[in-house]
C-alpha cells in the first residue's frame, strides 16, 4: 500500500502542535537560577523534533527558524548558558512564530515574516552577546552529549574525512522518517558529501516489501565539519538505524573502502540515559497508533488509549456472537425456543448499551487540553498589566466530550482575561486592602451528576451589587420602580451578561468586565449549559459553568403535547406535578404557579408550538418544572411518557435552525421526536413578557 504523504504531513502538523505545547510548558515551568537539566533536555528535544520534522517535509522556514532556537537551548542544556526572563520571553515569541508558520502551511496561506525575523535577530544577538559562552566553552558546547560514549578528536587533529556507515532500520519509513532527507542535509554541509549506496542486501522480487528499507549507505564528509554537526543530522533517527562515524586521518588513504570497514567499529552516536528517557514523549514522528487525519485541515483527531480500543473490539466481538445466535434462532424458530429468543434480545440490548458507552468514552478528553493554555496567558497578562498573579488549577483530569471541550475554550479565555484585567487589583492596591501582593486566579473542574462544572474565580475586588444595579438602570435593563432590596444577588449579578453591559469606567485593550459576556453566555447556552456568577466585594468573583458531558446522547423525558411527542432533557427537570388550578395567579398578563412560596411562570407549550389552544380545564394538565441557570418555568403538558436515552441528531445541519428546539431523535417506533431547548425556550418566553420580568424575578 502506497504511503499517503499528505496524510503524513497532517500528522506532522498535529504532532508539531503537541511539541510546541511541550516547549511552551517547559519554558514557563523553568526555575530561573536553578539547575534544570531534565527540563532543558525535554525542551531541547521538543525543538529538535520540530526542526527535524519540518526538514523532512521541506518546511524550510520552520526548520531554519527552529534551528536558531535549538542552538540556544543546546547551550543552556549543556550548562554553558543560563536562561533569564528576557531570553525566555523571546523563546516564547518564537513558539508563537512557529505556530503562525505552521498554520500558514496548513492553510496554504502567507504569514507576516516581520515577527519571525525580529525574533531570529534577537536570538542571534543573545548568542553573540558578551553573556554568551567564551570560545573555550563554545568548544565544549559543540561536544557530543556524552563524552564517555563519543570521545572527541583532540583539537588540531589531522582529520581529512569522516567515514559514515548508515544502515537504516527496515521499518524506518513507518515513523515518517526518510533517508533522503538525511542525505540532503549531509550534502548541505561544507564540502558536501560523497555517497555510495549499498544494494547488496536487496531481497528477491517475490520477497520485496515496497514499504521497507533494504538499502545502506557509505558516506564521506569533509574533515573540517565538527562531529557534532554530523551527529545532529542523525539524532532524529538515532534509535532507528545502525550508525558508525569514523575519522580518516591524512595518513590514512581516503578511499570509500574506509567507510565500509568502519562498520566494524563501535557505534559512536551519543545517547545518555537522560536523553533516552526524555526523547520518547517529545519525538514527533514516532508516536504509534495514529488515527487517519482527514483532508480538511480544520478537522482534528484524538489519541485513543489502546485499552479503550481493545474494549471496543471485545464488545464488537460479543455483539457479533449475539447476532449470530439470533440469526440461527430466526432461521429455525419454534414456540419452545421463545425463552431463548428473549434471552438473546436481552443480551443484544446489553451489548448495544455497553458499545454505546464505550464509543462515547473514546471521545472523552481531559479538560487539561483547555487548561494548558492559561499558564502562558496569565504570564503574558501579568507582565502587560503590572500585576502579580498566581494560577491554581484543579481537576485538570476531569473528562468531557471533545466537541464540548473545543467550544468551551474561548469562553474560558474571556473569563480568565476578565479576572486578571478587572478582577485582580494591582499589588499596591492589594497591599492597601491588607491582601497579599499576588492575586490568585483559580480554575477548577469536576463532575456533578450528569454534568461537568467548571469554575473560574479570583480573589480580587469582586462585583459591587449597587454599582451593577445602577448601571443596569442607566441602560434600561431593569425597571426603575423595583428597589435594589427586592432583587436577589443572583438576579443583579447576572445582569453582567446583558449585551454591552460593563461597570468599568475605562475599557482596556485586554478585556472589560462584562464586555462580551453576553457572547460567553450565548456560547455556553448553545452547548446546553448555563453560567452563574457569585461575588463578594473585595473578596472576589466566581463564575460557575455547568455543561453536559457529551452532545451526542442525552437522558430524556418523553412528553406528549397535543398528538406530538417531544423530549425534555432530564438534567433540566426539577419535578413534575398535577396542576392545581387554585395555585395559579396572573400578574402583568403572565400566569404564575404558586409552589412552596415561589411563583413560577407557566409556559404553555401547545400555544408555543402552534398546536392549538390549551384545554380550559387546567386541572387535567401536567406541569413540568424546568430550570436553566437561575431561571425556572413550568411547562404545561398533556401527558408524561417514559424516560430513555436518545441519540441527538442536528436539526440545523439536516433542515434549519428552529427556535426552542436543540435537535431531533428517532424513537423506537421509527418516528422523529424533537428535543426541547430549555434555555432557548425560557429566554424567548421571558423576552416576550419583559415588561413583567422584574416582578417575576422579584416575586
């Protein structure tokens, strides 16, 4: 089977991003002034993997740019340079440049070369500065990683040629590596390279596997080239080949046979134990079990634990066995085999449910994929705003659906920006308030029932209830005849999610408390979630987001309205009860149901969906109490049916977006049932009765 180079290229794009994350996290975690050998080795390996992979696919801009970063990091890991904050800042800018170039290659677009040029110049200036290693230490920095394993020729030795015997592993191509790339880099060295291909190990045509390597190469390189430059070229494939590098002195005939006899010499490629341990997690093209990458660059893939795949295969096997048993029963069925048929159907149902759960589990990813971007964001914002900020992350291993994870990332970024910019005070102000100079931003994720809860909190100035209320009055968001004392904290603080609402006097270029918060809430509600805010003046502010674990399947309550069957998400239901018409009151044209000292607006779904008018005898109706965020309504129904898990099908992609409907599903009898969008229904219902909404909320 021919290898799909376009597919391999896209795999490289994905793994390059992973290495960029390793590089960024490593730089942010460096303890300045302390020994960081293992950390520096990991950082260097990530940069080296990016450079080598880019060279493999002829992405020369990325390869050449990363080479300068790699050279500086190599000095640091050898102990010849101490990285300071300014250097780390430039290296982090370099990470951003590589990402920009990568995205340009992915989308076949141009990128602004001014920033990479500026970073490149800054890196070279650091390398050439007076703080760089002296000439003697520079000699040391060009030494191999392990002088025990790869002794250097003494300075001034009379080396005419380097004889190289390169024997690739037959399976090297499967990792995405290509000997042609290595030979090309050797030819680019000063003096070029003399190459002789050894094809004596080719098998017969019948035994030839076109995806394996059988060729070997004997190479000679000019002796003025340092050994470490040659080793750096092969370092990318050091554990996928047999390699011998032997010096040929001027007193030794410099013929190609010397390269062949060099095969008997010990391997001199360096590989310390530390390097071996750190190279594996960051080597870009050596990851096994890579899923196929689709042609659309915007479609990403996920890594799946092999145990999950094995479990899925086992379940499919069980399903095939059950199917075979049922097929055998159907071919020769008799009444006395009815019990056996029922048992087989029960087993089929069990297998199907387990298979469904297993498939959903494959899409579950830890929320650390979203949280990992925040250490860099916090660092940049704290430097930009002159604030001291500590980021505390908990629950990063909490899992949720990949689709939910991708769509929640941007709202989280906005909330964190708000917390740093307008939540936390400057060190001087915090000292005046008796607080530590360093503010804390706390990210936490945990499961609660069938949902995942994400909390973004800070210990800053918090929201002033009266100030929010007055701002809402000025913007006409609430009625001016409702005193502040009649409004709950929750109702007032949730006003910050109104479009364009902000309590800050001067909006910064970073964020504004409330500016864009309506977009945050809208994005979260589109995921079937909700967001609440809690705050105490001078103690901080907390945003609590509740999201479904997956957008593929939900537990639903089937309800009947007129002759139609709808699905109400079970997670939104508080309780269901028989209507008592004596508990119904009307205020400002809105019917309210009095339940345990609380007035709950009644939403008549039959009229909402144009299915006719509701029966005048309300005592025959059922009321299903649902909530979204801090808002509750009672859905007036004709009948409650059973509960069941339903598979969500997008209505928008198959038909059109329908207000109040989040999707559709197919029931057991083959009929289509619409899934209610509780958040959307409540929002549009309260919008219609906005004149009375203040009375309802205050009741």
